[in-house]
């Protein structure tokens, strides 16, 4: 009897266990495929968001390579300009001696002085370009990337404004020329008591390389969402001056966001 009770007891508890196991099994059976499916759908959906990361990595690598190439080419240019300075100095000293001996005119000496000043200017300019090489490359790269989508976008009405996550575009109606840049510079100087931070003025060798037309534009190193950037955008809009303000940055670099004053660059 006790055996049967035990047996029955065992069976009852065993049955309870079977029940619980069955419930678990059912739950597992129902939930697992759903979970697996969910996992599957997230892993399946992943390649899409992963694409921009690859795109950004590619952009960053291109940035680093372009910056290094550009800096190397500027270093070569600087070396040749410095040689020119040395030559101009030697020539000027010679002409000063010849002038002292009454062999050449004062005009000849003045010509030598001008040649030396021009050579020195080229050295200074190249050094400035080397200092802002990172900003120039980043701005140009951001614009080259934007140009792809701008080329596909619909033409904008004069005076209209377009805002996307990456940029703000204003199609100003005023006839803008780079020779008007002083107006923008003066506004900024008067307002903020410091010069407009221009990273790129007109066409540079980096634009030539990427076949971007930047002849009639300048890039200002200001974030469009900052106080100074906002003030500049308001000034440009109230004067009908077209601009493209970029929020995008290149990952792994401190550069990228800037304000392009002028019509968008196009590939030629
Ligand atoms: Zn630009």
C-alpha cells in the first residue's frame, strides 16, 4: 500500500514536473522561434545601418590620405620657395653693391627688393596653407561628398532655404562674387572684433585634384549652430548671399563643419 501511495505520490509529483516541463517546453517552443526571428531580423537589418559606418571610415581614410599628400606637396613647394628667397637675397645684395659702385640704377635695386618681397610672401602664404591644410581638406571633402547628393537634388527657387541633417542650403538671390567677400569679413570684424576665420578662399590645388569648382566661394571655419555661425548665416540671408552650411564632421578628425559662402561647388 505504502508502495502504491509512494508510487501515486511519486507519480503526482512526477506529473507536476511533467506539467511544468511541458509548460516550459511550450513556452520555449513558442518563444524561441520568435526570439530567433527577432534576432534574425535585427542581424538582417544590421547591414543597412552598418553601411554609413563603412562610408564614414572610407571618408576618414580618404581624408587622412589626402591631407598627407597635400602636406607633402606643400612641403616641396615651401622648399622651392625658400630657395627662391635665398636667390633673391643674393641677387639683391649683388645689385646693392653694383649700385654703390654706380654701375646700376636705383630702379634696378628696387626691382630686386620687390622680387625678394614676393618670394617672402609666397613662403608665408605656403606656411599658412600648411597650417590650415586639415581644415581645407576636410571642408573640400565634405563638399565633394555633398556634391553627389546636390547634383541629384531638384533646383531651388531663388531666396529659398533647405535644411537637411547634414547641411542648410540658402539659394540667395543676390549676384555673389568672391570679390564681395570683404562685406562678409567687415560684418564679422565689426560684430565680433576679430577676423572672419576663412579656411579656404577661392580655388585651391585640392579642388583641382577633385575637379571641384570653388573659384567663386570661400569656406569659413564656423559651426552653423554656434552663436557666431548663426550670426553669419543671418547676415548672409539678409543680404541675399547664397551659402551652404555643413554640420557634418569627418569622424576621427576635429574638422568638417563649416560655412561655404557662395553657390555650391560643382564637379567639372
Ligand atoms: Zn566651400
